[in-house]
C-alpha cells in the first residue's frame, strides 16, 4: 500500500478545490492531506489554480 495522490484544478472555486479535498478525505480515512495551496493570478506570472497532495497511509 502507500502512495501519493495529487488533486489539482485550474479554478479558484472552493467547491471544486478544498471542499472536494475535504470530502474525499472524509470518505477515505486511509489518506491524509500532506499539503495544499491555492495560487492566485496576482501572486505572479501564472493563472489561478489549486493543488493538494495526499498520502495514503500504509
């Protein structure tokens, strides 16, 4: 077992981002959130997007 799951979207909509991540984690207790970040267009030379890294516990 074990492994890494990365969830990413090209939107800033919380329903598609951290709320989806929280719903997944609530239904899959064998995963834990390792890191997540929302990138906003005004923070640099990029579009807005969200990324979450989850780790499957062994």
